[in-house]
């Protein structure tokens, strides 16, 4: 059984200070400028930033990974210009071996996501990219943004799952915490059905969700804003 843990979001970027130590419960993600009236978790999907370019620049200034620490690096896996070999080499040179597809295009919701899939820019592309990282010796985490993502995410045999909100959860200018809890519960139930023990990290941002609620929904960890 996994102990319940609290994760921290560590934002880095081309011109942003990077901390001297990255820990196992750190999600390392390029800095996101919050858009007015839009949650940070969804602001990261807007085309006003170079996610992977900022991450590569930040990696250059990072220290080597401390022995025993396993931070997870957020890669925009749907980016058609992402070079898995380059990203892998830069991370591996510093001793980092954990990646996740975050933000995920699955966060766009039910209306837009199928169109992105038709253009080969959807969640299935992200999961193929994760498989390439895995084939290169990386441990992968998979993002679940809709119930349709759960089966394919589990099939990757990831080290962990990140359950995140999508635009369909947006109502009256805020994210609906009940819908995120329901997605977490559905993910936990699917995990049980396939006899998996993969831990679930619930990314709640600023939503009014407590650690107890997350645990009751099947999460093994929680990540606040």
C-alpha cells in the first residue's frame, strides 16, 4: 500500500530561477503565465508559450539529480516538433529519468480532443511519445484528463498516473471539484479492475479539495497550486 503524499509543482523556464535540489515528489514544469479568470492547470494549454523549449533551456542550468531523488519532468508530448532524442539526452545527462505528458491535450475536453486526434495531435500521440521515452530507459507517468484516457494510460504500465481537470469541468468561471473527484474515482476503479497498483496523483490546483477527499476517491497523492 502506498503512503499518501503531497506533491509540489516546481516551475522553471528560460529566465526563471531554478532551485538547487529537485525531490522525488516534485513535478518540474516550465513556467506558466496565468491567464485572467483561467486556472493555471488550463492556462498551460494556451499557445502563448514554448513549453518544451523553455524546459530544455532550464535543464541546461539545473544541477545533477541527487542520488535517490526522482522528480518528474512535464513534457508537452503532443508537440509535433518535440525531439524525444534531444529531450532524453538533456535530461539523462543530468541524471533525470522521469517524464509525464503534462499538460495534455486531453484537457481540451470532449469537443476539441477528437479533432486533434484526427490530426495526430491527440492523446494517442502523447502516449506514443511516452512509449518512446520508456523504450529509451525512462520511467513514465501518464496523464488522465478524461475517462476515455484511462484504459490507454493504464496499458502503458506507467509508474504513476496524474489525474487532471479539463475544460469540460469549467462552469461559472471556475473548475468543478466534484467532476475532478469523479474522474479520480473512475481511474481508481479501473486500476482495481486490472489489478494494478499504480499510484494516482490528483492535481487539484486551487480547487477546494482536501487530502481526505482525494484519498477517499482513490488518490495516493495530491498536488495543490
